[in-house]
């Protein structure tokens, strides 16, 4: 395999006449939905919301997955979901404010990590991979695309390759158009012309991709591929590919809630090793203070007791003692590395397990959750994209949930059922 290979597939899509609205049946990716509040809200938005497939609710994992599979079949039997008539690649557009994102959705040929075609940059948790694998195995479907990025030369005028195909496609009538509650407008077009497919194939064959969002689902794809003799539909996985030279993504941090650690205890344990300052500030001002502190070294913002506390200037001796020495300097100085190696493992002694730590993308939500439950929120400053890409090219993975690239594709606009390729 020389580069990215993106195959057309028969997209499984909502039939707009059978649902309240396309916006009401979409969802953020499964790991962005805030539970249980977000789940309840999405389930009540429309009885056919995609969250009933990606995050089914039942007493056991087996029951949840069986329920999702039965729901998927029932919605097809009822005409709520239907496969497109012909295999296609799909041009996907998101637009909101000053942000415009365009890319191509397709079934990507899976490559082994050693081949260096798809580059992960974060570690994964085995239990999450197993959970996603069980759901995909039972439903026989890729329910939401991974977000992958690549970089073209960035100096062309869009007259050739994938860019040219995308720009021609968006001049036509879309298959669907909807605006979700967050204000983002979404449009989708099908590509079936052999010349367009060939142009994209030739262009992507020269590229490698960085996983921007979906490390656990990528690991799931690779696991399920090994369970099925090749060739088979399991040799491919659903992805959205974005050229960030043309459509840059935003990189945000992912924050932590430490369920069993009150803020007072967290500060007392950290104080001998970090500078600790309580800020007279609101959330926006506190995040600005975090950004300023993070520009010169490791820094974290703690919340949960009604105030904000800035931790920075960690003891160099402690970092030397707790951070692995056999990694590049860029990895050793990551905030996520110091958080997990120094604070969580050494000072607070908190295992990275769901009962102890929850990962939340939204800044306001993580603070509100911590205040409501008497726990500690750890707010992070985002990593620069070039650092992420450079470490990935070296084959070095960051601690899991170190970054959040966005905007992420809306889940529910197009699914891939393995029986249809």
C-alpha cells in the first residue's frame, strides 16, 4: 500500500420524510456526548436520533449492542434509514461563523501502524476499544466517521486532484442540507462519476493522514479486520478526510473531572511541588490566565469549589523523577504528559479508569459538573497542531485525550453498513 485508498460505498442515510428533521436526528461523536444530560436531551430530540445507535442504553453491554442492532434493522424496515442506490464518495461541508470545512467521506483501506499511512497521535484504552468493537461487531456497521487530516502542498489554486473535485461538487444540488442547534450548517453531495473518483484516488495515493479524532474507533477497525478473512468489507473503515492546508482545523484541549478528589485535597497535595494561585476571575479570565502561564511552561487550571486555581511552575526535580526519559523533549514537556505522569500517577495517585476520571470537551460543562458533584475539574490548554503531527511522524503517541480537533463531523448524516460494502 503506497498511500491512502478511499473506496466508494452505498451510504445508509436518513429518509428526511420519515423524521422530524435531519438536525434533530444528528449527534456529536459518541465520546463528546455529555452523559447523562446530553444523552437524555438527544433521545428526547427525536425518537430516531442516532444516539440510540452509537450510545444505546441497557443494563449490560450485550443488551446495549443487541438493542442497537435491532434498532438499526427496525429503522431500515420502517424506511427511516435507506441505502443509496449506488456506491459513492461523499463531499461533506460544515459552515459556521468564519469557519468553513470541506472534505471527503469514504471507506478507507485499513493499514497496519507500521506502514505509516495513517498516523495515530494518542494512546487508547483497551476497554473502550472492546466496547466499540462489540458495538460494530453486533450492528455490522460503521455508525460514524473518523476525522482524518492530510496536508496537500497548499500552494495550488484548487484546479487539480481532490480539491478540484470538491469545489465542482459544491456547485451542485446537495443530497441534504441542515443546520444543527449549535448553528453549524451541514451539506452532503454524492460523487459517483468515474473521473472524479479516479482523480481523488490518484491524489490520495500520495498522502498519509493524521488521526484528528477517533483513535479508539481506528483501533477498533484494525481489531475487527483481524477477525475476518480478507478480502472483506472489514478491510475498510468509514472516515472523513480533510486537507488542513486548505481547511485548517481548530485544536482544543480535553478537560478532566477527577470524581473522588475534592479541590482542597488536590491543592494541598500539589502545593509543595507547583506554584498555586487562586484567581479572582470568571471562567473566561481564568482561561486567559491559563493560556498565558502555559506559554512559558506546564500549567493547569483547577475548579470545582466555586473558584479557579492556577497550577504552574512545577518542580524540575519532580519532573525529572516522574516523567519518562526515553521520549522526545516535545513529549516530555506536554501538559498531558505532566498531568498523567506527575500529578495523577505520583502526587494524586489516581488511576486512569472511568470511575475515577471523566474526559469532557466543553469548558463550561466540566466546571459545572465538578461544582455540582464536589469533584475537581482539571482544565487544559490546547497543544499546537504542528507538535501533534511531528510526534505522530516519529511514532510517538501522546497520553490519551490530549487533543480535540474540530469541528467534528455531525454523526448521523451518513452511515456505512458492512453488508453494503
